[in-house]
């Protein structure tokens, strides 16, 4: 029987299991999230490549890199928006410090926020570009400096054809 109450209870139990599993960081829920996101290779101007998970829906963008215990230096997350705007980010429940790069529609870096610490308690600060961006790339803290990434540089990547 498919009553509204049974559906609501099943939804709550499923959500609780996902949240409980996801608090383990790099545990099964976090790995499952990674497995469901499409990936894209991002190439820096110096030729170094990075594999980035693509967050291209509101739900994927909302969870981002939350609850992950670590991020490999050759990994990241590329947030893709429907339109360019001055997007703000916060680090709520993000355990790993990050570099955040805002990219214009031409994939040129318009703003960089380096070594952004995670935040576990409200209020968490917001980080915002002063320029419109269509993409935002989150990297392990220190990557922008190590790879000598600066405002005005263009990154290369090709997005998957279909959103998941």
C-alpha cells in the first residue's frame, strides 16, 4: 500500500540514513556521492590536469564537498550555474580547507579566495566574487599558489553533454 504517511516515513528514514552515512566523511555515503557525479578534466595554463566532480544542479551544488575528510591534490569540484552572477559560497560542514576560483563564461579566472577554512558552527562566513561567474572551482587549499593560478588566467575543460 502506498499511503502518503508510508511514503513520508520511508523518505525520512532514507534521508536519515544518507545523512548518518555522510557524516563519516570519506565513508560509503561520501564515496557514493562522488560516484554519482559526472567528472571533467580541468587543465591549468601550465598543463597540469585535475579531475573535478561536476555539481550542475541545485542539489549537487548545495552539498558540494561537505562532510569529506580529505580531498586529493589532483581532485576538485566544478560548480556549473545556469547564468553568470556574483555567486557566494560558504564552508558549512566542509572539513577540508579550500581554494575557491570563480570563472567567467569564457573560463577565465575572475576572482580567487585562497585557504578558505571549513566551518562547523553557525554563523559561517560567506565568500563571494566581486565579478560575475558562470563556474566556480573548489580545490585543495594551496593549489592556486602551487600551480601559480592568478586572476585573468583561462582554464580548459569540456562539460558533459547531459546533466545527471
